[in-house]
C-alpha cells in the first residue's frame, strides 16, 4: 500500500543528467469548434513536489480516442536530457523496458460531453502499475489537469501548454499510432 498513489510519478520521479538543447515555439493543435480537441498539442508537466518542469508530453487523437506520449524529459537543474530523437532512459518495470519517449503513458482517453472530461488509463513506468485517470482542460487558463486515481483516492497534476519545444521533441504526426505499454 506504500505506492498507492504513484499515478503521475512516472512523469516526475526521474533523475537525469544535464544537456544543452535549442528551443523553438511549440506547435499546438486546437479547434475552437470542438472542445475536446483542445487537449491536443504539447504540454509541460511539473514535478508534483517542486513545481519545476519535469517533462513535455504530446496529446494526440487516434481513432476517436486521445493519447499522451512523453517527448522530452528535464533533469533537476531544468535542462532537457532526453527527447524523442535521443532518448536513453527506459521504463524499468514495463515489459521490454521501452525507452520513456517511445510509448504512450496515458491512453484510451474517451471524452464524456456531460462531464466535460476524458477518462482512460495511465501507467507508472517506474512501477509498471496502471491506473484509471481523468483528464480535463480549463479553457480560461489553458491548463490541462491529469488525475490518476485508485477508487476514490487520487492525485492531480496541472499542466501548462509548452511554450517552446526542444530540438528532437517534435512528433511526426503522419502515421502516428498508439503504443500502449504492457505489464
């Protein structure tokens, strides 16, 4: 029971080495006529204990469902260490030990128009555990909240749109297909 709430820690408990990277504006997909599409794009996820940037994820749509893939990872000093183009860190507890930037940490998000949120699954790559999650956007602040949960307990993480995107983190959307982790 010690690790009941490691829901979002997969994005936050990583230790990294410093490296330099160039930045450029992040392209985000938005469609004002479709409220559920607003989650698509690049989001900066904070470390829940420090509030400092921990990683950047790309939220995308495939087959009517939404998915989130890690595309960049920060170290404790605030430097990008891994990206899609050059990812060395691996998910220790997921079958095959995939690179952290190779699979979808959040998947099968289905939009509920009545609740104005998505429901799906999230994986903690450090423990290999999978949890239910809810994801919603606050259009006033343009923030995305990811809430991992076990029964009535959970932890929320508030994410901001990524203002810049490091080299090597841009997702090639053509032929982008979900890669869901297996335990």
